[in-house]
């Protein structure tokens, strides 16, 4: 039965990969949207490390997304460094550092207190990015006027799209390996019963901190790629609580019980938002009803429902 | 000095009303109502519709009460209609439901009241100013602070001295036991939600003459209310009072003394409190998973 | 929250409910998604024939806030563009081509605006993108339009460096396809300074209050620099920077009431301005309410929300456009009659961008004798020289793609000419472009420093 499930999934994965590579044939706008969906997909995946696997809801994940984005942005603005091979590693390092620091504060708490703390800290950094104009550009933000990779200048959005695709798959595989490893299984054990795990001698705090760090790290990668893709970052874009909420919505939509759920959610959300907000005046109403419906009727999201049916059927 | 204190008190009064609503909803239902800011905004809009009917000052003064009541009723409808479906699923799902409602309300407001910001300062003009020692202060500002205090006192009386209040508080301790005693827990939930949303809507109505309303105010107010909730201690009305005063006065003096980072200071206070005393100034023991 | 915790098992009923919810949502939320326009034939290559090729349709995309605190500034932009296009189409279009408008709402975050801009350029294939208040949004959109050879006519954001490829480095030049058709922040601040000097020369103490974002800071910097040159003896108080769209001004009002300045300059706009004034009025500080303080600010936001201006005798910095011009005045009167409110700045801004585009197309058409390509329109726009509009002529400055205007500003007076518009400036001053706009590639502060 497990093999059958695996085969069914393969049916999904292979066409998906192919489509991703030939998307640019559909035009620049579709390419742009898909690139966004992939970047947000990485961020949503990282959020789900905390939500689905550790049982902690972060409503301030834009903090790490923004950390990655601003790390890249600050290097561009103050040091004129535009090379991806420098910007990305620096973003990774800074995201790890921030995640450890913030994690040490946050993982002491669970449930609603954890969520509140993530909101508070992300808002604090949002306010700082806004106020420290000379450093961060304030609400004008930072323009990233070009990107280079090993000396070669990235010529178009479409070209950078492929770098995003590559980053996406690398992140995907890394997270897959991590979450399937003994570490990942222990995380889920803690999530399911903290008491039992503690009796088994597991250090709850260390595991949660590790999960927090991994989560922040990949959100930072997403943020850095986003900044370079868009070319302009600002606090309202990458650090706002509304952005954090979007990551949560994507994860919820696609399903937090499934590994690829957040990715599915990210794609659905990004495309739906683009279509509906142009076609109709009431995108927020549609979005709100969608969230409410999912919470009430389909709490495990699209992939959660699909996987349940595949398991049953 | 006096104007700064009065100004801080206005802000604190409104925060207190909204945060108290939020804290009793948490205390009794164990739900963090992310849509609380939307109920606040609802109050402003409803009060606006009322004040548009005539320039009679009595009507304008009554508007927040009426707006609060209507908001409370909408709150009951929401709680009984939608929220109760996710009780027992865990507080995170309840939170997510209220989060989705923010957006539903946003567009509903837009449909009902249009996209443009609204305001109605008529009552502040009519009441004029009174001198307080040296500086003059608008009478409406004083009225606002007083009425908020009166409402706080009424709420305290309701919860501590009346039978209904006792039932509500008992339900927050242990729903199973109270329902074993014959209390209809569903009624208690509905009543609590009514009270919480009434407070939010009432506060909104009070602020109509001062700030007016626009789409987006709901999120701004929500964030501040969450700060107060957390700093004061989730479930504690006393905590909401102290935290509102703290935040209100910090903001008021902060604006005169360190304007550059005034906003960040408020969040910093929240972070520090959560680190040092995670359950807030007056909060109880944090429930462990 | 546990994976597969078994607490919730979907039943067929639930699934049906999901379908029902989904259908309801789909009906509510989605109108027919906008089908991408039939791909027009690529811009026609120039033909040597004198007979005109059939004109294609011209498309203008507008992105501006239709909801939220900035709606008072965005909604009139959409409405005005529709009206102008309607009038022009009724008269035969621009160089024979009909004009179509594509409306987009502006998101709160610049990335949403960029996404809309991309959609307009790539899907709808508009010829022009316009609107977009907010410097950070405008800066983000500029390269997008430029990459796609689509005109970006900035008219609602006021940065004088909006057309520059790098806002920090003017030596990089301007984008080919980006033009700025309205006046700049520098213009507003300098107008304000001249008003103090010319109309209120006895002013001793000046206070300032601005929103804490780029436009606010720029206004403070430019105004302060200008006042120091024009009235070196005036005392300038420390500025106040309330958070934008956060209109509880009680603490700021207290500061001002205690300080009792002679003059307050504010760049607060939208409901922030109206709320600020409403909160200030009871203190009887302002002239006309019992005090003597002059407040300069955007009084036109009162009519924008359908309210009468509560106090006259105060000045306002203006955008381009004098109501002495009948054609312009008629547009304003039409707007007020139809919508019951009137935000003059947004109307004036859209007129500037629409007529700039119109002038460029017509010029290219006249020169070529046939319907021009986009590149030809671009060259024509750059070399327009004079731009003819319902409120007189603007001057296109080729080097930095900015249209410059002669500005009238002054003290608002009650309507004595019976126009129904309280924008008669008594007294007023008129400023030539060189007096209120910096030269090409100079930011406001640098220019003022050279006075």
C-alpha cells in the first residue's frame, strides 16, 4: 500500500518538475508568478517545519524572510555587492544567527504564547526597519539594481527564475532529508506527546531550537531570493505581519499534515490572488471565506484531504 | 505635562476597553480573537451611520452605546454560527478562523460603507474645551476617559458582584464542573462574546469623532490590543488596565521625548515582558502542552 | 494540532459542504477572470504610404488605491481617467485611435503593485501605466515598465528622482520609458516656504508636522533648507513625525498648543490631515477659530471626503493647475457634481499624465503622417517641448523626463465667483518652474543649498 501511495505521488511529481522547467514558454507574466510561488513555497515549507512537524504556529515568519531579504539588500546598498554567491551565503548565516537568538527566547513557550511572541518580535524588527532610515532605507526600502553570478550578470527575470527553481529543489531535498531523519521523527514524537518524549530522555528545548533554526534558515533563503527577484524590498513587503499571515494561509490551504502541502498551498494562493484581485473588487472577501471554509471543513488542507483519501481508498 | 497625561489616558482608555474585551474572550473561551480589531472598526462605522442621522448631541453621545450593542450582537452571531464549529480542535484553529474573518469583515465594511475613510467630529466641536489649570482640553476627551472608567467599573461590578458574573468566572475555571451544576455553557460563551465585542464596538464608537475609520484600522488596533493582552497577562482584566496605562503613557510621553523610536518601544516592552514573565504582569500559570 | 489525530474524519456531507462553500466563494469572489487581450499585431513597422494605417487601440493602465486610508487620493484618479478617456473617445480618440482604460487596485506592499504592473505590461499589454502614489511603489514599478517598453507616467508620487535609474546616483541617467508629469515634493515644500515669506512675512516661530515616511521627511528637509535661506531669522521648532495613517494626534496637538507657533507647515495628507485639523480646532489655536496661528496644509482633503473646509484664510501647497482656466474648472465642477466630493490634487495629476501622453501621440502622428509606433511616440514625448492641457502649458524637460509647470498657490478664500469651488487664492503667488523645481538630476536639498 505504501508503494502504491509512492507511485501515485510520483505521478504528480514528474509532470510538476517538467512543467516548472517549461513554464517560461507561457510568457513572462506566468513565469514571474511561478517564480513567486516557488519562493513563497520555500517559505511556507519552512513555516511548516514548525507547524506541522513541531506543533508550533509562528505568525511572525516574515521576520526570517525579511532577514534574508535585508541581508542581501544591505550588502547591495552599503557595499555594492551584487554577486549571488556572496549574497546567498551571507543571508543564510544571518538567518541562522537570528533564528538561534530569537529561538532561544521563543521555544521556551508553546501554543498561543509562542505565537504571540513571534508576532511581537517580528513587529519589533518591522518597526526598526521602518525607523532606521539611513541603514535600511526606511519605508522607501532598498533597490537591488542588478544581480551577478560568478561574474555573469543575470539578464532577465526568466533567467533568475531558473536559479529560483534550482534553489527550490535543493531546499526541498534538504528539508525532506531532515524531516525524514531520526531528528524529524523525534520532532514529531515531541509534538504528539511531550511528556512521553521527556520520559524517553529527549531534550525538548534543543529539538525545538533546532527546528526553529532550520525553519528560520530556509525562510531566509526564500527572502534573499525574493529580494533579488523583485529588485526592490521594503518593510511592508518582507517584514509585515500581513506577509506572515500569507505564509500561514498558504500552509493551511495546501495542508500542514503533508510535506508538500505548503508548496501546493503556495501555488494555489499565488495564482488565485493574482487572478481574483484583478478580476474582482473583493479579493479579501474571497480570501477570508477561503480561510474560514478550510478551517471549518477541510482543516488539513488540500493535500491533507487528498492523502487521506488515497490512504483510505 | 497635564496634556500629555490626558492624551495618554485617552489612548489608554480605548486600549483598555478593547483589550478587556479580548482578554475576557480568551479567559472564558480560550480563544484569541484575531478579529477583535474588526469589531472595533465595526463600532466606528456603525456609530458613523447613527451620527449621520442628526446633529443632536444626545444622539452622538448615545451612538457608541448603540454601536457597541449591535457589534455585540454580530459577535454572538459569529460565535454561535461559525466559531463554535471549531471548538475542541485546539486554540490554533480557533485563532485561524478569527484570522480569516478579518478579511471577510474588511470587504463587508467596504461593501456597506464604501472605500473612503469616514469621520464625524461634530460632538467634539459641540462640547468645546475647558481649561484645566493652564492648558485647555477638549471636553470630549475628558468625557471619553470618564465614560471608559465608568464602563470598567460596571464590568467589574458585573463580573465580581452579580450572579451572572460568578457563573461566567466559574465557567472559565472548569467548564465540565459548571455544566454539571446546570449552567448552560453555550449561553455563557455567547454572553461573553457579546460583552467582548460590545466593548470593542463601544470603544470604536467613542473614537469616531477623534480618528474616524478606514479599512486597515482594524489590523492596527488588533496589534496594539495583542500587545496589551500579552503584557497585562492573558485573561486578567487588572492586567489589561495596568498594561493599557503603561502603553498609553509610554506612547504619549515617548512622542514628546523620543519620537524617533516610539513605536518600536511599545513592541520592545512586549518582548521584554514575554521574556521575563511570559504569562504577563498579572497572568496566571502558562498552560503547558 | 496533530497529524492524523483522528479527531476529525471527513464525511460525504462535509465534502458536499466543501463543494458548496467553494462554489459560493467562486461566485462571490471571481468575476470572469480578465482574459488577456487578443495579442495585437506587433507595433506596425513604419510604412512609406501617406494614407494612415488603421489606428490600433490605445490602452492606459492605472494603478491607484481604491480602498483604505489612501482611497481619497486614489479613487478620484480612476474616475478622472475614465472621464477624460470618455471625452476624448467621443471626439474621435487620440489620432483616431480609441482609448481603453484598465483599472487595478494598488496593494499595500510594493510587491503587489509590481505584480499588477507586470500584469498590465505583459498580459494586458497596455501602452501606458500611470497613477501609483507612494515613492516606494513608484520606484519599484519603474524598471518593470522600462523593461517592457511601456510608458510609465508618474503623476501621483512626488519624488523628483522617480525617473532616475538609481535614486542615489543621478549620473546613471533616466529610464527611457519613465516620465514624471506632475510637480514634485520639492515644489510643495518650496511653495510653502515662499508663502511664508511673501504672504506672512511677520512670522517668527514655525512648527512642522509630517508623516514619518519618505514624503514627510523630504518635505521637512526641503522646507527647512528653503526657510533658512528665505527667512534666516525665523525660529524653527523640532519637527513632529506621527505615524502615517495613524490619526490619533492628541499628543502632537498638545505639543503644538503648548508651543503656540505663528505658522505650522504640514505635509499630512488625506484623512490624516482632516483628522489632525479636526483635533486642533477645539483648542482655538488656528486663525479663524479664535487664535492666530496659520496652518499650511492640504485643505483640499476636506472636500475630498465631502465636507466643507472648516476654516478659511489658510494657505495650501498645490499641484499644477489653476482654476482660472475654464476647461479645467469644468472638469472639477463635473467631478464634484457627479461624486459629491472633490479631491483636486488627484484630478490635476491624472490630467497631467493623460494629456502628456495624448500630446506625444498626436505629435508623433503629425510628424509621421501615419499612426506612430511606440518608439516614435517615445521620441515625440521626450521632445515635446510644450505640453498642452486644460490648465495651460507644461514644459517637458528632456534631460530628466520631467514636465514642469507654473504653479499658483495661496490663501484659500470663500467662493465669491460662484464656481462652487473654494480654491480661489487670495492673496496668491505665482511661481515659474525655475523657482519651485530643482534643475535636472538635482535633489531638492542640493538645489536649495545653492540659492
